[in-house]
C-alpha cells in the first residue's frame, strides 16, 4: 500500500536555544559564488522508515555548483551525524578551495557545539548561521531537501532504514554526477566543476 503524498513538509527542528556559540549570518542569503568551495551550506533533514524508525541525513553542499561534498546518515540526530559529514568534506575543501571557506548552517545545537565550532576554527573555516527560525536564510539547502524528497521519497512506500539509506546514497550520486541544472548550462554539478577546471588549466 502506497502512502499518500505529504501535504505538509515534515521538518526536523534541531534548535534548542543558545546551548553553545551562535555566530552572525555571514552569508546573508548571498547564495551565488563564482569560486568553488568559497561558500558551503549544511543542515539536517528527517525521513520516516518502517518499524517506527527514522533516518536523519546531514549533507554539505558547495554553493558554487550545488555539489554534495559530504553526507552522513543516522537513526538518531546525534553530534557524530554532522561531524561525519564534515570529516568527508574537509579533505575536499583543503584540496580544492582557492579562497577561505564559509560554512553556513542554522542555529541547531549541533552547530553551536564546541566540537563543531573547534573543528571549523582548526581548519580556518568561517562559521555563519541563519537567524533564528528563518529557513529562507538557508534556502539553497532547503531546496535540495525538497528536490530529494519530491524525486525519491514523497508518495513512495515506506521502507526500512537500510533500504532508504541505499536509495539516498544512489540519489546523491545521481544528483552530483548526472542530474543536469539549467543554471549550470545544462551540466550536472560534477560535470560543471570538471569543465571549469579544464578551462582554467
């Protein structure tokens, strides 16, 4: 039996007040950049699975081309969820970023946590946060979540955590490598990055 399409977006809220360090909004809704890895955004979204389980996804996106440069999944929204995606993204940032990177998120407790803040500082990454309860300040990430859920989750049968995890991994691979975007002149994020680096060579 197929579940009905969600009429209202289910949103995971990680805000628990000021539990650590809140920083200013450096991005200020300026989502475009001509430089790879100058501006990256992150957030957490929640999916329902069978057996009353949930899946939490934490991706990191490069605003230069919309590429997902790191992501992790977990059954609970623990701190390691965001730290694991950051660990994936850091070598890419260190290798490819020509300018100092700004990492933007909401004010969720994960991003106020000392470990997150310290890791960014150690890697000379500027931290930026949306204003409280203002999801438009992180619209690029919200748009990605909407696209992902519309194309591979809403209206589908609920599946097990492991099955959904594989579906999301497959979708992100497709999104990065094959899904074309008009604003990237009809190329996928990876094609656009590769093309630009060939032109610069």
